[in-house]
């Protein structure tokens, strides 16, 4: 397919025949392809604008760079892997930790850029040596623990920042979002988080009209009287304009906090490649390294101009499963729409106005889901936590990561939280495995590439 930008028309170009699928190198008519692209944008939209808001980054730039990242990914994989690269939520805890240390947006994006570079090199290594180097270094017991502590490390952010902003809006948003996640089906289930945000947005507007201003912690971080939903920035924003860019800065303390996320991103990419391969009946094993490297390169590119990290999205994999259309042409269309959204500052202002209480209700569920994906990895790979070889490093690492335990190395250098927890799990497991008696060292199962570890993602419901 060359660079994967040429497609043959599937059938009559209208709908797939019963039982048939539209393959990556096929397409429907261009109007239908554009419509599918728009559907992919809606599917990725909720998580892709939640991510930059939670990390304090520009949502316009994030959406625009997700389109650029998707184009880069499609070119790198030569159109063999239909996938959308949206904004990764795996770094939300990292951003919170860096900002708590006094770092700004430049420090956040600099740390993530380094992670993207490591991910790029990891992908190139997988291309050269095969996927078994991943399985040897990061067995499921380690990967699950790291994903778990990344998610649960975020709990204080919700409890201390978002929820107190408006506890009743947060409670209602949590209940409605939870009901949407569980009760909705098909396409609506894949945008449940987005629907919860819209509900919270409306509730905040209604509460402002009915009860007036609220006395709570506001966007400034101080307790004041303020409107729950402040749309003053929307009126001032232009309809068309470039998003704000900034150069990254690099600090060792911030980089060490961010590096553990590499483990989650590798597992996530492996899961998505496996899932897509099964759907299109093409194993894609030879593309795993390329996909990981492309994800890393896209993250480097995005963070170099001030955007967030990007990762493959299972929401869009769910859309493909529902429509049976795996055409990469639809993803080119989605990328084009994302670029247009990114050039509308008024859209970014609407996103930036999401009230803190709404984020509180969303993140209670979202952060917990991220953490529990680690447990899902254990269950899916039958990890035996009765075995002390697995139990001891996981128990210590998770408590360190979740509790924010720190280790002061010198006057100016300290390890803590996610970074220290990951080191304890990863090194602790391999050191103990080298020392453990033979009966505690059964053959490790391979990392199940069918398990996704993305921030807000979950299996699509029928």
C-alpha cells in the first residue's frame, strides 16, 4: 500500500455486505468516509480534552496535535494499523506531581518528551529484537502493579482539589457518569465520560442560576466566592486562531516522576495492536515495534511544542468493531477534523471553563478505572499473588506509589510516589526472582497484548 494513502472502493461504497468488513486499504464513498471520521472524533473527544484540562495544558493544542500524531502514526505503519492517537491520560498523575513540586507546564511537557523518546527507542528495540524483550523485562505482575499505582496515585488530586470545588455537583456528576458507563450500550457507552462532563456542565449552570455563587476553592487555588461555570473567557476568545505554544524545559526530578509511564504505554500499545490485528484478521506482530516507536515519535513531536502525550485509543477501536469499517481513510478524515478543531480558540475556551466540581465527579471514577486496569492485567494473565515473589514487591511498590512515600537521596534529589514505587516493583521483582528458590519461579506468562492500559479506556460493550 506504499505509505497507506491509497484505497480501493469497497463494494458499492455505501455499506459493507452482510458479514463483510471494510479492510484498512479499502474505503467507502468519501462522504461516508468523512462521516466515519467525524464519528471517530466524537469517540475520542471526551478523553482527549479531559487530559489537557487535568494536566493544565492547552486543549486546543492537544486536539490539534492528536490529529498530527494520528497522521504520523498512519504514515509510519504504512496504513496497516487503523488507529487514532488521542491525548494520553496516563500522565495526569505525573503532571500533578510535577506541579506539586513547583514545576510549570514547560517542566511537565519536558518530562513527557523524555518519556516519548524512551518509548521511541523501546519501539526500535522491539523491531530489532522482538517482543520477548518486553515480556522478559516487564512481566504482567510488574506491568499491572505500575498501572495500578499510576491510577491510584491520583486520588489526592480528586479529594483535595476537584471535589471540594463543588461537592454536590461532583456527587451528581459521579452518579450520572457511573450510570452511563454501566447502562449505555454501543457508541453511547464509549462516550460515557464525555456525557458525564456535559451533564455536569449543565448542572453547574443551573446551580449558578438557582443558588448564586459558591464559596469554595476556585481555579486560583484559593477559597473565594465565585461562579461554578465562568464563561467570560468564551466571549473573549476568537473563532479562528493558532493555539498557544511553549517550549519544554528539562528537570531530572520531573523526568524521574514521568519515566515509569513508559511501562504502561508499552503495554497499552501492545494491547491495541493485538486487538486490531484480531479484528482485521491480520496478526500485525511484525508491526508492534513500529507502532510503539510511532507513538513515541508522536509524543516527542507534540510535547516539543507544548502539547500532551498521545496514545492509541480503544474508544476508536470500539467504533471500528461496531461499524465493521477498518479503513485508514476514516482516520485521515478524523485527523483532518481534529486539526480544524484545534484552530478554534473559542472551542478551547469552552473546554477550559469546565467547573472543578464536574472534574471531581468524573475523576472519582476515571482515576479508579485507570488503577483497576492494573488488576485487570493480573486477572487476565492469572498472576498468582499468593506467591511471595509476586506479592512482596507489588505490595511495597503500590503502597509507596499510592501513599506518596519519598526517599531523600541528597539535599537536592528525592525519589517518591510513582517513580519510587515503580523502581521498587521493577527492580524488587527481578532481584527477588534471581534469589528465590526454584519452586517460587514458575514460567512467566507473556504480557497479554489484549489488555489495554489507557486512562479512560474500557472494553466496548455490545
